[in-house]
C-alpha cells in the first residue's frame, strides 16, 4: 500500500466499487483495513472510510464489524459515529460529481426538468 493519503483514498474507493455482495467482500475489506492500519507515514482516515462503507454498503460493513475481535482498536474505530457528509468532506469529496465518480466510478447524468 502506498504511503500517500490521496492514494489510500483512491484505493479505498476502488475497493468500494469492486464490492459485489459476495462472501469474498469481507476478505477484501478486512485486508484493506489491516494494511491501512500498518501505515505510519500519516494517520489514515479510518473512521471516515468506515463511515462511507457503512453508508454505501451497510451489509458488508456490519459483517465486517461482526468479524472483528471485541475491544480491539479496529473494533473501537468501527463503533465510532461520524456523519457521512463530514466523512466525505474529510476525504476531499465536496460535490455530487466527485461523489458519483468515487462511489460509482462514473458521473451519472441527471435529467433536467423543463
């Protein structure tokens, strides 16, 4: 994993886009958070990542949280609450287009009312 905050954010959203609601999703999520917890060059935005995951893929987040050992640092971080909007802003996403690009990988055209 590259020790650069933006690269880590990009890697997180790439992982979110690849989740396909199968049993292997938990392995990808666990591996991502395990690798990000080893970063020492900066403080990874772990709570922000978990908030986004909880918002956009609640089933995977809850399965991930259940798989954690109680009272470990990762379990405690998974129990923290943060508003989704605050998490996205902290991750540098400030517009609908940036959100669509990060979560869906593309910008979805909105029909104009006329």
